[in-house]
C-alpha cells in the first residue's frame, strides 16, 4: 500500500538530514583529523541518535509491518548506517568506561605521562604525537597542558579548526592570566590569520579582559582588540 506524503513521512525524511550530515562530520573529524569529541558531546549525540532510531523504528513498523522482509532490510540498513556513522563514539565511551573501571580516578597517577608524545614530537611524527596526547586527554580531560600540546601538534599539521578547539579547551582550564596570555595570542593568530575569523579573535581578547581585569597585560590585549581585523595574516611560530 502506498505510504503517502503525510506529516510523519515528511518529518522522517527531514530528520535524516541532520542524522547523516552530523554523522559524516563526526566520522571525518575522528578518522581524518585524528581528534575526538568531549564525552558529554558524545553522550548527547548518542542519546539523540537513540531517539531518532526509536522514531524511525515506529514509522518503519507502521509502514512495512505487513512485509516482514522489507521491514527487516530497512532496519538492518538503519542499524548499519548508525554503526558506520556513530560506532566510533560508542567505542570511545566504552574505552573511557573501561579505563575508569580498571584505573579509577583516585587510583590513577597524579601526573599525565607526556613522554610518548614528546618522543613522537622529537622524531617529527606530529600525527603520532596527536594520538599519544589524545590518549592522555582521555584520562586527564581537564589537563590544560595536554590540550595545548594537542593544539600545537595539530597546528603543525595545518589542522587549524581542530587546533583551535584544543587551544580553547586549554584556555578554559587555565586560571592565571600569565598562563593564558601566550596561548590566547596563539589561538587569536589561528582565528584571524588561518581561519579568517577576526571577530572570534576580538571576542577572545575581550574574554581575557573579563576574566583577568587586573592582569598587567590588559593594556596590550586592549591594543590587540583595536588592531585585529578579518582576514589578517599572522605566521605562527
């Protein structure tokens, strides 16, 4: 029997668009760029995918319930697409859970181990360094040094968007102006010089002044605000 273009049919088709586009982006972000999303992002994404699956299952069962073979094939296709697009997030969360079970936070080493990543950097293997620092970031997600090292190595690979994301995370987890200042300048250079986002660089400077109004470098930062423009190009060190 023809399904017809009722509201649920249209809604099901529209929901496929963000499902496929976001899945393709996360997969490319993970496999090509070698970066990972934060656990909270992965949890929210998988929860929404679960809701999407329940909705699609209900509709498919209504539409194809009288043809079990077609229903089975449709569900298998849906499950396969979910495995391909979002399976890496499941693996990431399960591995993080296993780390917590094997080495709970209270029992872990108090300091991250940077030696494998540093060895890769010394050999010029920046992709290897990214992998090693990602492993450290999984165990110490709030460690600013790990995030900054990830940003630095991703910048060396010209992966500017991913580098900016990790520099942002590093800045969030630093609490002193003198620590934030050099990373902020590096991130602002990426924003304005590499990504053409002068407004983001300006907002970054303004956020520094808001967080550290008494820092001696406020005047320098204010001067940077007046000079930053979209499309400026600054070479990274």
